[in-house]
């Protein structure tokens, strides 16, 4: 769309947009989506006051509910609180691998693995060029963390990704 500035407001014209060619199939729902899911009541006001040049006068059901808007506003209910409580550092470690990223770092890193101590919430992050390096990074983390804390890693919780379920990783554990 194009718009010219009139004081501190941009006046837009929908007539210059590609949508001008599809006038016969226009609905309030379509304009609701075209205008970034503006509320139906605001869309109705825009039509009545001719606030957008080229916006046709359509019947707007202000009580309408857009599925996309509902999904966007939906919230996941909180997880049930875990009955398992750790009592000391390194008793439970959460780990996950992220990547590959589109743009590698200057050093060629495309993946990262995180290790989070459930007790202290302390986070260790290691960068990797390849996903298969996860085991070597876990060994490195284990050595550093156990030396810092003076205790051993007792349990590791993952999403069961292939990097954690390999025979090599299992035999190390």
C-alpha cells in the first residue's frame, strides 16, 4: 500500500494495492486479516467513517471471532508442579541441543548445547560445529561442573533427541 503523510498521520489508499482486483469477493473477514487482524469493532468504525480510502462498505459482525486471533491469544495451562525436588547441585541436569542456525558463527559454530542445574539454575552453554559433538561437550561439562561443585552428576533429563540416545552416549552413562 502507499500512503502520503498528512501532519502526523499517514493516509493510505487501498485502491493502489493488488487487492483492488479482487473486489467482488471481499468480506469483512478478509479485511480483518489484511489489516493485521484489527478488531471487528474498529474495522466497523473505519468503514463508517471512511478512514481508509478504498475500504468498501461491508457488513461487519462485531461479535465475530477469528480463529487465528483466538490461537494467538491462547495460553498453555501451566504444567503440574513436579513432585521430585532436588536437594543439592548436579543432582538433576536438564540438557538440550539447539541448531542448526542458518548463519554459522565466525568460528563455524552452528549448534549449541545447554546444561542447566535444576538446584541452582546455573547454565553452561557450549557451541559446536556438528551435532554429533554433544557427547564430547557433555564429558567436558561433566568434568568442569564436578570439579567446581565437588559432587558428581547424578541424573540428566533430555528430550530424548538422537544426540542423547546413541549407543555411545548410553554406554558412557
